[in-house]
């Protein structure tokens, strides 16, 4: 299933069991979105029109992106699930069971920037030495007003990346963005907090998400 087929299936068989969620294409997300996107994502197979790969994730929107990032999440099934005409309710029941078991605890754990700061390290995919995690942690701390804590994680980010990284690589871009942001945070913490809010809105618009 792809696009419109997934959206039609989700609206008919899943949303009734997921109060407070909305569907758009292959994405089901919790509402209101706020500064953290909490979503179920259905990836399709290049080899089969009937196989889907469901996953759940949380994406801090104030980490500037123009695409979905599934870093903070997991697959709902180890292998793909088959859509069989006439057995839609059975597939929906299996998906809803997985969502309740795996997605809802993740969403509750990482619902806000505050809970992201407290709980992210409890999940096995979070590594303190990963530069993307360091960046997300620093921006979360700025978001909640912990400037001193944010500076510690920005220093960790600079240690993880090299200023000699090529300017065209994602590592080089992140190093420059992180360095520029750290400089702004030193000069004007309020301006840095405002910028984090602006990044959230830019990411929301890029992903075409409601508030």
C-alpha cells in the first residue's frame, strides 16, 4: 500500500482506536503537534505493493529539518506486514496492538522538550557521543531555559565534530551551525531561544504539519 491507499485504510480502520490522532498520507500523528511530532510512519516496499513497514518515532521540531527523521523511534514489526484484501480488520488489530505496546509509551516518555531531556537517555538508541543526539539535547535545554546545560552539550558537540570537516558534508554543516548557535547563545540567550522557536515553525511548515 502507498499514499492514498494507506491514508484510506488508516482513516477507516485505525483512527477510531487512536483518539486524538490525525492521518496524512502514510503518516499518523498525535494532535496537537506542539514542538514534538509524535507519529506512526508506514514505509512501503519497493518490491511489493501489499507490504508495509510500520514504525513509530518522535521528532523534536525545533531541531531544524526539512524532512522526517526517524532517529528517535523503532519499528513496530521486525519484518513487513502484508495487506490482504478482506482481512483489513485483522491487520488493523495487529497494528493497534503494536501501537499501544510500543508507540504510546514512547510518546508519553518524549512528549515535551522537558521529558525529552529527562527520558531520552533511557532508550537504547540514544548515545551521548552521537553528534545528532548532542545537538537535539542542547536545543531541548535551550527550549526549556537551561542555558548552562545547553552550553555543556554544545561543547560536547564541538568535540564530536571536527572543524576540518568538509563544508559540504552534513557533519561540516552541523559543526558550523552548532558553532554559530553557541556564539549566539553566549551573546544573547533570549535571541537563541527565539531562534529555536523559529526553527520549530520552519520545520513544521516544511513537513506541512498543523500546530
